[in-house]
C-alpha cells in the first residue's frame, strides 16, 4: 500500500498592521464622520431658516386659528429632536475614532507635541475651553429651537398680537329722520341714531 507524505498545515499568521496603517485607517474614519456631521448641520441650518421664515409670515396673519400655531410649534420640536438624534449618533462615532487616534499617538512612534489628539484633549480638559466646540454650539442651537417650539405650541398669543385680543364687534347704526315742529318760522328735521342691541336713542 502506497503511503503519501503528511500535508503541512495551511494556516498562516494574520498579516501585521503597522502604526501608520492603523493611523490612516482611524483618521479616514474620523474625517468621514466629521465631514458628514458638518454637512448634516448645514442642511439643518437651511431647514431652520425656512421654518422660521414660514413661522414669522404666519404670525403676522390674523386669519389663522390658534391650533395652527400649535402645529407649527410641534413641527419645530420634531425638527430639533430629529437632528439632535442624528448629531448624537455622529458624536458617538467620532468619539470612537478619537479614542483610536489617541491610542495610536501613545505609541513610541509619536514624540513631542506631534500628538495632536492628546494635546487637544489635555488643553480642553481644564477651564472653559471645552465649551468652545462644535458639540456645544450644535446642542445650543437645538435647545433654542426646542424652547421656541414649546413656547409657540403652548402659548401662541405671546408671539402674535392678533391672538391676544380678538376685535370687538361693531354695532350697526341706523339713521332715522323725524319731522320737527317749526319754531320761529324755521323748518328742519331731526336726526335720530339708534344703536342695535342698545336701549339708548340719540336725537339732535
């Protein structure tokens, strides 16, 4: 019986990734998510300006019912919540890329102040510098629109003078003439004003 030599194992070691390849991978991920976040916020600004323009044009009108302004306020709330959720998702994905970049920068290949992510994290850790960021600016915009939407939905009369006091109905005036007895050879007529809905009659 013929015997065949035993086959060698075909398993290979996984290819190693250099620090440069790891950094390029993490940086491309960071750049992609950051670019999408900025484009999304630019689109949100367009939606925000269009929404406020339509809201202001409706506030100057006096023929819209009150519940229409409540619907407009609810639309502002929905827009702020939707874009806030999208931005929060982008922030979490960006944080993953930032953590990877800071880990790579901790390797011996990076020396001095070339560690950009680590230096930025150290400087923003103390003081009020962490407030000067895209995240805080975006969140402030969303919060302001939410406050405006809730205020418009709950109390639309605070923004429109036409809703504060409805115009009082005007009573129709009827003009009646009645003959007047001549006095000292003068003839004339008297005018009698009677307001509908009122018991007073004015004659002169």
